[in-house]
C-alpha cells in the first residue's frame, strides 16, 4: 500500500517518491503477553476445512464471550476471528461513504487512508464471498449478498469514471469520485484481484441457479468482470506500480494475480457461453507462465519481486519482497474445470522456489527488527530496504507468512509426499529444532506419511505458523485491534489504525489454520 507519491518528471514518466509522515498518536497500551499453544494441542474448530471453498460453518458471534485475555493462542485466535470480522465489516460501506466502498482504514490523517484502494477492497470482498458461502442462516447470507451487490455496483461506478489511467487506477474517493492527485499509477494488480473477487461471487450464484445475476456481474467489454478481464488481458505485458505503490516494473505478485484472474475468467466465460473470450483469456494466462518463471533468481536463491523497472524508487537493491508471499497465497480452488491440479501448483505455497523466498525473507527480518530478538515468531515486513514510517513489520504480512506455512502443509498432506530440494532445504531445516533432525534432511529425499520425518515437518509447519500468529497477538492492541504496522523497536501498533486488509488477512490465515487442523486430524501421521 501507500506509500508513495507519484510526480511527473521532465520526461513525462511517472516517478515514485517515497514520503514519510510523522506519527502523532497517544501512547499505546502495552501489548498483551503471549502464551504460545502448540498447533498439535489445538482442537479442530467446527468450520475446519472451510478455507476458500465456503463449505464450512461460520463461527458463532458468541464463541468468544467469556474468553480470558490470557487464554492462550487458541483463545486469542477465536477472539480475533470475531474482532477481525466485526472491524472488517465496519469498514465496508461505512457512514459517509457510497454503498459498496471499502475504506482502507478509518484514519483520516497521519496517514490519510480514507480511500477505496481497489486492491485492498478486492481482497477484502473476496473474504466476504467466503463468508457468504459459509453463512448457514439465510438472513446472514442476505447481509453478505447485499455487501457484494453494493461492491459490484461500486466497481461499475469506478469503471465508468473519467480517470487518469482507466482501469489501472489505484484508488477512489469514498464517495466514488476519482482521485486524480499525483500517485503511483497504473496499478495493474487491482483490476485482476477485483475480477477474481467478483468471479468467485458469480461462481456462487451459478451454483444457486442464479445465472441471470451471474451474467449481469460478468458485464461487457468495459464494465463488470469482463471489463476488468479485457483490461488485464490487453495490458499484462506493460509495466505498472507494485502492491506498495513504489516501483513501476513487471511484478511477480501482479503477474500471479493477472494469471489467476485470466484462468478463472476463462472458466466463467465458458460457463456463460462467451467461448471467444474464454479462449483469449486462457491464451493470455498461458503466456504469463513464462514471464512469471523468469522471476526465479537461482543466483540469489529466491524469487525476484520486480523486473524491468522503468520508474519509481531506486533503492530496493535486494529485490527481496514479501509481495511474493502474497502472490503465492492469493488463490482459491474455484472449480475443478477452472484450474487443473498442476495449474494450481504453479508457484504455490509448497513450491520450492516460494519456500526458498520465504526462508530468505524470514532470515533477513529475524535480524532486521529488534522486536524479533524476543519472539514469539518472526515479525515480517515488506522488504529489507523499506523506509516508509521507518521501515517496520506489518501484521498482514506476518499473518500471510503463517498462512503460507499452513497452506504448504496442507499441500503436502494432499499430495501425500514432501520432496526435499536443494532449493528449499534450508527452509525445512530451519523448522526443526533438533540437530539430528536437521542433519537427517538431505536434498533428494522424498518423504511419505509413513515416515517419521514427514509427520515432524507437517507438525513443524503448523507450529511455526502458530508462532507467526502469536507474533501478531503479542503486538496487537489488547482488544485485538490491528494498525498497519508494528513498530520495529517497541512492537506497538503504528501508522493507520484498523487497517481493513489486516482483518481480511487474519481471517484467511485462520481459515487456512482450520483447514490444516482438519486434514491433520484425519491422517494417521507417525
């Protein structure tokens, strides 16, 4: 997010210039003391297995009543599930905004995030699709359906507005009018993620037999899902600004979002009889494969976040960025015909290149932030050279790292094996505490559920994911509120309060944890 102003240089190209806003806030309350509970001790919740597919039940709003503040990680997670849900929903169509607008944060100053950032809104509303699918109470489903209908209408309003970059525009005012001030634009992950969120809603409608409503969501060449897909399919080869709004280049995270949207879009177009569009979107998705593969840097041993930079900040020398983690986890198995198993495994959470990148990030941030010396877990930031607000870890990225580990473990369980590669050997060794276990891991090993080491690695992935959530818990406000960042020295919340994306990220991480707990409970691991 945010964190740049774009100014027009003499050449006419947009240049991104980092700005820093002094933080003015009251002294925060001390974070609650963490009490870590190993993943193996956590009982499977009622809605286990609900990750992304909407088949589980929503937790009751009463589930957290009576929980003590020091009830341990399990208790805090159940409390945070409800806190995140309530605070996320409070930022959807808030008072003073157009229906369907999603505030990035209620903060109006220092920093001012009272805008509808299309990326943040799309990722948030994608979680609302999950809640819509999970809702067993028809009245509750109707509430989520109204949120999604309002959002779809707001998207059309954005798409038809007169803006500086068309559908590559990054954010809008909360009344739906364009923000035409200087900024890093275009940001081409936004229309892709926007399309995916609405495709997931359309898929749910099709399953309910609401074909006409799904067709209305699909739209035409300029509006609706198809409007976004047409933009993505015709602009993916161009550079754009990244998720942090600072560098104009070809970005791994953006290209992964574009590829996913196009594959899902091809599926939806086929369902709705738009065969020509389905073929075109599928062709463009396949063409993105080679562009995405080019981000792997075997010399550095991690995925380069950006390539071909032509504008923006010039001090991100490592090209190591947590946006790669976001690119790996922002996916859902929409339909068996939308993406095959091999397509879903493309740079998935269990991909050796993704795990190697995760290890490089954790190793760097472990020593980068003073708060990581005490634990629990490792607070994760954007990238090593970050200067925005002094360069701090972010709750949503720490939760995203946990989600990556939960999803990787679930991948391995579903595959029935773990292959150890030279690329990801260090990642797996870092999970294990016993020197003998570390030494036993060798590149070239293939572990099956009958191997003791297979069970140890699955348990270690679950436990390390819990440590990451416990890290968020340790630095969250006592009531569970989460600001954009955690101060790297004190650990207190800082920057924009009640960041909507934080709460969506916590919910998806918790759902990934639920799914893993259910899968682990059904398999007899040694």
